[in-house]
C-alpha cells in the first residue's frame, strides 16, 4: 500500500479523478491511501495567510516556507519508510514512465501542490522536496498535476490493472510508442457510406506476422512522431 499525503490549499480537489474507474477501485481496496493536508490550517497571523509577495518584486504570490514546514511536520513522521517528497513545478525534472515505476514501489509519497507564482525556494531545498514537472507547459496549480502523477504511478502497482500484461508492450515501455489498435466491426461503414477495413494481417490468425507488423508500426510511429524517443531506442541498442 502507498500512503499518499497531499499538501494543498485546495483539499476539496481530491480525490477528484482518483475516485473513479480503476483508481477508485484501488482506493476502495486500500492499494493506496490518500490524505490531504490543508495548507490554510497552517496559515500565519489572524488572516491565516499562506503566501506573500515575492522579494525582488514581480507579479503573483509565493507560498511561505514556514507554512509549508508546519504542514509537512503535521504528517511526516520520519520513520524508516521508503518515502519521497515531491514539489510539482514546471521547472522540475520531467516526469517519465521510468520515474513512475520507481514511485510505484514506495511506501509513502508526500506531494506539495503550488498555486499562483509558486513556492519559496528555501522550503523546497531545506525540507528536501524533489522538483518534478508533468510536462513543458504551465498549469494554474499542482492539484491536477498531482492526480496525473498518482494515476500514472498507481496503475503500475500489481493488482490494479485487470490485464497486467498490458504494461509490457505499452508506450514508453521500451522507448517506443505503442502500435495502433483496431476492433469490431471488421468493416466499418461511416455515415457517408465509406467503408474501412482493418489491416489484413490482424485477422490472419498468424501470430508471428502480427507481432512483426505491430513492431514495425511501433517503430514507424515513433520515428515520425517522437524522433527524440527513437534516438534513445537506437542508443540503447548500441
Ligand atoms: N511561476 C511558475 C509557474 C507557477 S504555476 C513558473 O514559471 O515556473 C502554479 C503552480 O502550478 C506551480 O507551483 C505548480 O505546483 C503547478 N504547476 C504548473 N505547471 C506545472 C507542471 N507543468 N508540472 C507540475 N506542476 C505544475
């Protein structure tokens, strides 16, 4: 079981998407436990502020380090669990499938969600948060990013997916994007009367030809859409 602790100013955004489908089932079955810690409970002064203006000027508000520390101390018991602390930020290292696999083996994940301009850097450095980004774009807050990270991570825990073998061939598992899929009807007639068949090999029943076709399509797609990933694949083979 993974204990997930989320430090956020918007606890009502959880479990959000994690309450549904496979994640909802995993949550009910205690494959992971989700606890939210409301940063506003640790706000200072009589206004219970959690953020303040940036030193040096500029727009927006920054989450205060003392507030983050108090919130963290309320949940972190520092006993010898396999635990990590993550601050979600566009200026962190880019999340990938390999990293999700590492996170899926931990006992505890503590996630700090930022809002507005971000978090005081001292809180990140001193309290030992690893900075992780979910992609090269900017969201308004870390809450959705936390759900993205957790969904990607939890589906890797044994027992969560109905067909665990789907993890073996899926996109990124070996620096390739997955091959295209087809299902019934075999001949699909669209609303304009055009007919579209599925690639013949897939209905041939010839397993080694199907395997080869899928491998070729995977390579073709990766070269076209993600040349960066394909060059990693080539380096791996060298
Ligand atoms: N001023 C920051 C952006 C802040 S966005 C910058 O330029 O880097 C506000 C919050 O949204 C961040 O603190 C972070 O928690 C979250 N966030 C936004 N984009 C994200 C991304 N790509 N990955 C992870 N978290 C993100």
